[in-house]
């Protein structure tokens, strides 16, 4: 085996590995002995087929591919050891020649983090954004949430709830057939233009109209096509908000007896949320400042892995997976990955710097703190709490929780130092 070290850049070592003909032949022989035991060849007992006949039967390409699958991992490990490389993660392999094998190996190196003067960064805490207007707005949201729908005798308006019988066709084939369906009449309805066609209709009125379904409509067979609808309005309902009084307060929470107490509860919750948002914003600014005074070098695979993680976060809960999500946002996977790259880079940079500072400041988390966090995470669980705690107490998950707590304590420590520096300045 010949190993050539081509270059080192972006915390990656680039190698070219060329296998000797004798090494390749030995790998092919091993592959033959594996495959001959599980390949049926007419006229021969399994395991007794000569190699030349097996090659003709399955094709030399398959034999070579099987040999390379077994040969390359071991060859990569030997090449990395021979070059005395400290690999950070699994190498990336590109086969450039198969017989004998020549392949390029990209080996990620551990990140390099050089901390700046993080102990003296100055970041002023942002103001807590809270006003009494937000209390009034929150009460309106509660009124909307506890509203009732009452029948009215007037034409349909935006914001109403309509009870409809709907039928539809696309290219002569049934598209919709629903009776008594409740439809909230609003402009951003699933089919553009549908709500506009309903506005002004009266009870028992029937209307026929045509609309083009959007190109990204979930039903791919109907997407972008003209649809004929027939709609009959069976009932029109108007949203009625409860009055702001003591009865409404008790409707929201039986333990709240007056409207004034409800205002105080809403105000306290909003203030606490505003303070939490300000804290999170401050900590994010502190992390950005610490990263800004540090020097970082890390292999691209870290960003690619974080992009993959972000993609999974965005797609989680989408019924059709990544394909449907991409259709809904009107982007290709490549475009979405590039859009996520700055955030992924920011996350990786912050994580590396915080990890290095945790080492520098000797920030640790004990078993009792992990136990307390697991208890906090499960305190509101009523069903199968014991099973969840057992699940979280597996060593690997305890380590993950421990690392999360170390990061949290590190950020808090930095925030305290930044706040003190800003006060003294």
C-alpha cells in the first residue's frame, strides 16, 4: 500500500492511497470465498464453484465492489496510523480507481480553539420589553380563545364560521364531497380565492365557481389544475367574545375570582416571559462576543452534521417528510441547506468555544445535579413517569444531560462576568 499526503487545509488531511496488485488480489480472493458460500450457480454445489465461473456468473464488478467494501476501512485505518494523524471523526473516501484500488481519503482533524480575553468582554443587558398594552392584547387573545359561535341571519363575512355542503371536480373526476363541514372564512384559506367566493353568500344560497389549485397543493395529482366547486351555505355563525368581567376571569381559571386578579396574573406572566426573553437575548449576545474574540478552526463535517440536525428539526412533524416540507417552502434541498449554513456555523462555533471555556474554568456537573435535572424534566409527567426516568437514567443520556448542564452553567458564568464588566466600565 502506498500512501501520499497531498495537503492539509480547513482542519482536514487529504491522502491518496494506492493498493498494491498483490493486496488487491488477496482482497478479491477473500471476497470470492465469502460470495461462493452464498451464491447458487446451476450445475455446482454451493461453495464448490471455481472462482472464474463465479466471476462470470455474478460479474467481476460485483466481486470487486465486495472486495473494496472489506478492504477500504482497514486500509484507511492503516494509512491514518502510518501518517500519525489524529482523526476527529470518520474519514470520507472517494474511489478513483477500482482494480487495483486507488482512493482519496479526507480525514477530519480535531478543532482548534484559541480563546480571546473572554473574561473582560463588555455586553450591556438588553432592556426588558414589557408594557400594559401587551396585557390588554393578551386579554383579547383570551377572549378570542373563550369565544362562542352563534348563528346569525346575514350574508357571510370574513371571520365568520360557515357550515357548508361542498362538492368539487378536477378534470371530471370527484375532488371533494363533504356535507356539514365547518369552514372558518378567512383570506389565507387552504385554496386561494375560496373564501373570497363565499363572502357575501346567504344562508341556503348555492354557488358554483372555478379555482386553480396552487402548484404546491398537497394532492400532487390535482396540484395546479382547475377545480369546479359547488357550495351551499347551510348556516352562518358569528364569533361572540365574552365580556371582560369577573365571570370571564372565573371562566379562564376557576381559582381566579376577579378580573383584576386575572389582569395581575396575565401581567406577571408577561413580565416573566419578557424577562426570560431579555435573558436569552443577553446570553446570545455574550456568546457572540466570546466567539468574536476567539480564533476557531474546525473541519467542515461539523457544519454539515449541524445542518443535518437543523433539517430534522424543521421537518419534524411534517407528515410527508422532507419532500413535502421542501414543496411547502418552495425550495430545493440544496437551497435549504445553504440557507441553514450560517446558523449551523454559528451553532458549531458557539459550542466549541463554550466547551473550551468550560475546560478553562473547570466547570463541572455532579451526579446530584443530573438527578435534579431529570426530576425537573419529569415532574409534570403523570403517566409512566418511572419508565421515563428509567429511560433518562441510561448512562449515555445522563452524559447528554450532564453536557447540557455544563453548557448552561458556562453560559451563566460568562453572562455574570460580562454583566460585571459592563457595570464597571
